[in-house]
C-alpha cells in the first residue's frame, strides 16, 4: 500500500512552472518555494551555494567550429593529404562520441570547483535523521529545479548529433578509400569524389545547425523538472510521518543541472569524504505518463534494478531500461562516475519533444502521471528499506505446499540449494504464518528464505 496521491505534487509543480534558468529570478523564486515547503513539513534544510566558471556549451561549440574548419580544409587538400584528413575527421567523430565523458571528467576535477567566479547557483539539501547511524547507510532522492530552453528541440539536437557522427565517420572512411585508389567506384557507378562532395555538404549543414543552437530562458520547465520536484515535495510529507528504518534520508534539489550537471558535481565535491559507496542516489527527472524509463548500470547494480523492476510490476507500470540516450544529461551520471549506486527514473512520450522549449508548460502535467511515478518511487524506497527481496523459488510440495525449496532466483541469478540447515515457523499477531529456511547453496553461500503462507510469496532475507 502506498500513501502517495499526486494532488500535492501537482500543486507544487504548478507553483514553480515558470522560466527558471540558472541565475535568473525564476530560479531564485523556485528555490524559495522549495525551502518554504520543506520547512513547513519539518525537514532540516541547508543551502549550498556554488559558482559556475564554465559550462559544456562553449566547449562543444568550439569543437564544432574546429570540425567545420577540418571539413573545409579537407575539401581543399583532398588530393595531397587524404590519409591525414581521414584520421583527423575520424578522430573528431570519436571525440564527439566521448564529449560527455570528457565533460564529466572536467566537471569532477578539483580544479573546476576551485574557481570562485561566474554565475552562482545553489543546491537545497533537506535531511531527516542524518545525525544517526543507520545500518543501510544513506538514501538520496534527487531532482533538479532549474529549467532552460533552446531554439533547437531536444529530439532535433539528438538526431542531428547522431547523424553528424555517422557522416563524419563515413567521410573519414572515404578518405582512406581515396588514399588507396582515387578512382574507386562505389555502389556500381558513384565515384568517391562525388560521394565525398555530398557528405561534405551534409556535414556542413549539420554543423551549422548545431552551432546555431542557443540557451534561452523561455521554458516553464513543467515536465522538466517541476514534475520531479513536485513528486519529492509530496514525498517529503509522507516520509516525515513514516520515516525509513534502515536509511537516513536526504532530499537533494540540485541547481544548474541544465547547464551540465553542475549542482550534482558540486554536492559530490563538497561531501565526498562523508559518503560511502553503499549510499544510494535515486534521481527523478520528468513525470508525464506510465511509460517509465530507468537509466543505470544494470551490470553493476543488478539488485537495485531487480527491485525497481519488481516495484514497477506492483505499480502496474511497464518499465524500460536505457543506460544512455544521446543528448540526455541526467544527474545520475555524476553519481555513477564516482562509483555510487544510482538510477534515474524518467518518462518518455510524445510530450517529451517539448522539453527545453517554450511549450513545456503546466498543461503537459497530469495528476495521474505524477501519482504513478510517485507511487513507484515510494514502492522502490520501501523495498530498499525492507530486509527482504522478492525471490522466485522452485520448491518440493509434500504433505503441504512449498514444503522445501530446491532452488531460488533473485534478479537474473539462480542458486541451487545443496542443504536445508533448519526450518522455523512463526506466527504474528494477525495470525499470519511464515516459514524461514536457512539453506546452503551449491556455490557455498548461506542464505535465509522466507515463505509467507498467506500470500504464497517467497523472499530472500538479507
């Protein structure tokens, strides 16, 4: 059972659905509203200011300008230096592919955070019972509160970037073919030089299109990310009355996310000595419908992904996983880079095409959608707080059902049981009967399985 209803989340989201680019009056107004509501609820609040000496956008445009010069010179000197320009253009495409990773490395360097100049923003940190030691560590629920608009839509920027990389790699490949044999014919009748001319024009068009993109303050950012802020503010009221038992809980509202995840990086730089690799960061970034996506490192965080997937099933939500989407910068990338357990929950629908535009207004939000994502998040954090994971068990049924387990599966891993060490039966005040099986697996591990006779469900205790 969840307590999240979505009504309060919608009210909160509507109050901050105003243009709020980092450094603007709208950003300050949104921050003041968040602080006011957290104080009313009873959370302890800290404001952590930081400076923004550099964003990735001028660096990206500088890179695009350099590539444009490479393309122009390569056309002039194709005959004399095809191998050189082929390598240069392929290297440029590879640099574009890894540009996000390069920016994250710059952003998380000590040098970046030593600069005390530029635009100023702040993170809002609300803590609950952070002075206590909890056996499971710290849980951070994250949402950014700034917004931005760009004259090129997010889908157009993503498609343009992907096409540019493909065309640059194709151009570099043609240079190698030209180096080997200038008269090579492709596709039966097209000569290399003709195809090269076509690719040159396409590369120039795409580069000029990306260079024309501008950061503006025309988006009310209702979907991105007043919705996520609204969800966390309603959840704040629920958690103050029903706190987690295993985790200390922190709500982190990051600034300057839209300028390159700078708020998340600033938080990590300030608190890195206090954090443990067992701490968990769950980021909410837009809530528009039931089509929920999760971005995370599934290989590294199998148990967390399994728990999210099971919570989605319980919520009646179909969840899809994407480790990375072109053009999407989300705060979980900063936490993942530093080795923390993290995931971003967000939604993708037809409405997503309005993100970073002046059309990202309150009419994109629905109470039902906020309720769906809020209930999913509540189920996830309650699952994390629990001492048991849902398990799929193959059991022998003798004189009674599920008499003895033979194997169990958690996530994508199956464990065969070698020996049942002990079985204990318990009954609570509601006369609900459970059986605990202490087992040893063939891999040599010792585990405790719990069978709930009333619901017919199995769990792995940990």
